[in-house]
C-alpha cells in the first residue's frame, strides 16, 4: 500500500479503501528518538522560530521519512496547515486539502465523504466495508479506555498511547488490534489502582511532552483517566454509517460539542481536576477561556511548544496543582465526616 501522510485524524476508511496506508505525521514526530531534529529541518528550510513546533515537525517528518503524498486538514484543525500545504507543494510533494464541514451535520459530512471517495477513485460502499473491518480494532480501544476509568487497571500513559495511535492504527490495523488486546489481557492480571488516587482528565490536543506527563503525575498519586482528543481519535461512538461516525467526532467542530463530551466524562469518570494543554501560537488556546468558565472543577493550563520533556517550571506547576486538589479533598472529607 502506498503511504499517505495525514496531519490529524481523517476518514482513514476512505484512504484504506483506495489502497493507501495512512501515516499520522504527528505520531511520527513525537515517537522519533530525536524529534527536535525534525523541527530543525523545517527551521533550516526557513520556518520562523515562533511558528508552531507541530507544524515544523510535520514538515520535517515528511522529508525525513519519505512521505511524498500528504492529506492536509485545512478545515477543522489548525489554520497553519494551509501554509504548510503550500510549502510542501513548493518542495514537490503532492499535498492536498481536506476540510471537515463547518458544523457537525450528517448530510454535509456525507457529501464530504462522497467527494473524498471520488477524489481517491473509490466509493463510499468500499469505505463502509473498511469501517466494518476496523470495528474490532476500535472496539479494543474502547475496552482499554473503559478499563482505565471503570476498572482502574490501565495507566494514563497506556490510555494515551493506544488511543492516539488509533488515528492511523500504527500502519497495520490487525497488528494494532492484537497489540491492544495484549495490553488488555495483561491489565486484567493487575491489582486495581488505589481508590484514593486523584483522578485527572486531560483535554486539548495531545502534548509534545506526553512521554513525561503521564508517569510524572502518577508519581504524585494521580492518574489520567480521561484523554479527550485521544479518545475522539478512537471514535468512541457506536452504530450508524461512516457519516455518522465523523459527525459524532467532536474535535473539528464547536467548543460546545467538546464541552458536552468533557462534561459527561467529568461526571461518569468522577474527575477531580483537568489538565488543559495548549500549544504555543495555536488559536485553539483561546478555548481555555471557555473551558474555565463552563467547567466547574479545577483546571490547570499548560502551554508547550518545543520542549519534548517536562521542564522544571511545568513540573512545579503540576506538583502545586495536585497538592491543591489533595488538600481540597482532605478538607471535603473532614467536612463530610463532621466536627
């Protein structure tokens, strides 16, 4: 299968039906042994220092990993992707746009899928067959997510890794399914996490310092039991058609749709606080105002850019946030117990 880079989650079922192997460029970047060198490739090509690290890293990943065909999500993700696409074209790559509907409308999404299928010389019928074939892999991801918050057997890092990887199934859906099921079987042999741990939700795009964040909070008696966007990549809703699936997918649409999803998770997963990650120079960071206004629980906002590991400042802020939640829970327990 010919590889096609994607700049965020897209209807991979259409691409697979057309004989392509989707490759999430974001996953290439953060899993590289030295992601900074991918960013440096873009900076040597002329990208400004104050340009988003993700955009620069995606550019570098294309050339370092030989990705010649890229599907750029220019509507429903990052506005910088428009110029990334233009720059990739300038360098001879086949970069084409993909745009989600402005609103989560099933009919509009169906039209987008029809056009996408026609552009890639396949059909919605073939894409629906791929959707059915991917069902077991997506079900495995949902099971792993449930075992994170309901059974308390899966770590936040494992949850992040396997849900974020569902954007392209690591290039091999069958292998992905087998790997996730192996994690599930191993997790079933574990003792549940302590009942008094701090339960966190993570909202916002996946962080550049993911490899540090999850283990760090667990060192301080906390665990991330909800990864918002990573879970959305796994397409948590069930039933319906491909158009229904990508209409339920909240990330490309309004903050209000994300708020409903996050609010349900806060109640169902009994969250004590939220960590909101914002990428430097990204317009999505403005949503932090809305989240703080609408979500009635502690929110810690962390901004990241080119640091692929937690620095001392971020560690201190996380420690203080967890300490604050711990003290608040202690006071609440004393109040509930009475004088």
